[in-house]
C-alpha cells in the first residue's frame, strides 16, 4: 500500500486553522506554555486526521484498542521533518513503533 499523506485532506487543513485560532487565544492566558500549545495543536490535528482517514496508510487496518491509529511524521521531526500535512500520515501504533525504532537506530549510527 502506498504511503498516503494528508496533503490534500481538507479536514486536516481545517483542523490546523482551528488549532491556530485556539493557540492564539491560549497565548493570552497566564498558564500558557509553548509545550501546552504544541500538545493542543497535535491533539486537534490527530483527531481530524484519524476521523477523515480511519485506516493505517501502511497496512490498511482500521485500528482497535490494542493497536490504535496514530498520526505519524513521514520524515521524523528529529531529522527536520515538518508537521505540515504533506509530511503526515495516519498509521497504526504497531507501524509507528516499528518506524520509531528504526529512526532511533539510524540516529544512533549517525552519532
């Protein structure tokens, strides 16, 4: 199965715009932190992505409690990958974990 990015996913684009508005409002609150903004942003984008693309881009599974769907950076953030829709895809937790293990192993070799 080919990797399906979220580049042309209108629900994700709308969620990004909504998240930006929420974060702008959050910035005026005394308890605002950049970490909280990123967590809020990611949660809103992940929810929209999974609702509009409810299957793993790698194996096609619909996900379940033991192997839920997650939002994945195709090019990892540690390798300067962005959080733009063209670098995001929905994958099951198993494939996300496998990819994360490979990315960590590759990063260790580069040290």
